[in-house]
C-alpha cells in the first residue's frame, strides 16, 4: 500500500485533507471524524445510520474507525452505485429495444 493507503482509485481530492494524511491504521473517534469532515458528532452518527459511513467498533466505550475502514466503505459504495447505474442502463436499453419496430 502507499503511504496513505489510498492507491485503490479513490480520488483523494474529493476526501477531506485530514483523512488522506493519516496512516491507514490510525484510530479515529467520533469527535475526530467530526473535525475532519467539518461536522458535529451527531451528524457523523446520522451518516452511519444512513449508511454513508461504516459502522464503528467500540474502543474504550467510544465509537472508533480507521481511515482504511472509511475509505473501503466509500469504495464499496461507489462500486455499488456504478453497478446499479449500469444495471439500470441495461434495463432501459432493453425497454427501448422492445419499443423499436
């Protein structure tokens, strides 16, 4: 892996600068994510509930993540969105083909 652990194709220009500078195994608590994403802790938790961030582990009774877990979650979400788009595009093309004489 690269020094930042981000060589898998994620456009690091779209991620908050703070997360790209961290080691991939750095422990991040909810307050850390709130600072990195310029949000409050409640917003971070709501993002977890919506599936926008991965579920945390508990460490010393606090929610914790690693940059790697967040980046993997985002990569998976991007792949799922692309797969869904391709599937829907194929279905639309099939419907259009049925309409053509």
